[in-house]
C-alpha cells in the first residue's frame, strides 16, 4: 500500500464519530466553496449511524449548506427501502429525515427489480452527475469494514473485486445467497478523501492482518482501497486497534 496511512486511534466510538462528523463538515465546506457542491458516498452497516445522527444535530447541522450536499450510497442490500436491512432506511432515519436536504440531492440506490439493471441505472446516475469524468470524483467516501475484511459490498472472493471498468456492479455474495449493489474499488479510489470507520474488538484481528500483513486483496478486499489522487484515513477505536503493531500506530 503506497499511500501514507493516516491511522487515528480514538478512546471510544463516540469520539470517533465526532471526528468523522467534523471531517464531513470541513470537506463539505471546502467542496462547496471550491466547486459549488459536495458529493459524499455514505457507508452502510451500523458503525456510521452515530456519525449521521451527529450530523443532523448541533454543533454540526447548521455548519452544512444542505442544499449543496449530494448524498450517494457506497452499497446497498437488495431489500425494499423500508426494510430493516436497508442502508437507505438507516440513513433516512438517522440523517435525511432530520435535515433540510432537497429530495433530489439524495441519490438512493434503487434496488427494486433486476440487480444488474439496478447497478447499471445507478452508474448512469453517477455518470450524469460526474459528467465528462472517466471515474467519479467523490469529495468524500465513508467506508466501514466487516469482520471478514470486506468493505462496501466488496466481499472476499467475489467477482466485483476484479472489476476495472464499471463504476457500480451487482455483486453475488454466496454467504448471503443474494446480490449486493456496490461501488467498485476503482470508483472509490478516485475519490478526493476516503475515510474508514472501524470500531470494536471483533475487528481487531482482521484489521491487523490488513494493515500489518501481506497484500491479499482477494481475501482482504479492504486492501483494494488505495486512492489514486486523494487522502486515505483510518478512524479506529482503541478496541479495533488493539492488535496493531506499534509501528502502525
Ligand atoms: C453494508 C456496508 C458494509 C459495512 C460493514 C461493516 O452495507 O453492510 O456498507 O460494508 O460497512 O459490513 O458493518 P458494521 O458497521 O455494521 O460493522
């Protein structure tokens, strides 16, 4: 991994969530000043939920020009938007429904129907938003990490790991017996700022493998994340960082 790894270790997940919210605010202000809009790809799962809740409250909510914020999703489960497993539902309940963001600025991954068509439609939407670009240039991408070393819906041993052209794919995940719609690694890696949010002891062993071990992206897809021309940060709590080699900290 050639990128200088900014690993920040926090005493607890609340401090980590505050630091992530601060980064969202500063990236949003920078991007809106520089190019009039802020594009962010949100992470699903449980870890980022507290960040979204914080963004919808002070001292963060009033520092964000929500009318210039565009929310995208890094991945989605193929369930209805009101389903308990829906990333959209989680983000809607913790953030979207609590801030004054224009509905047209919320770019949900519509997963109703054929997964391949859903992926294609989302890629079309991204290509429209980032018109003229060979890859999307998100101002910020938030990512989590699963205990198996996956990120977004880039799971170990799945076909999406080898994608080099598509921005979005429908990825079959055998262990779920289901497709997931996900940004591809190249689409993520062209972002200006990528931030991992990783908490909990259950992830310590895998994180140590990823940061201290050899490159095995097929087994540890998080290792595919390496920005082409941007910054990569790891926001990690003490429990998840507990097995990292001292030199990494
Ligand atoms: C998803 C996510 C996924 C998530 C990890 C970690 O849709 O599940 O995008 O990549 O970030 O599974 O999930 P937790 O934060 O719940 O541990």
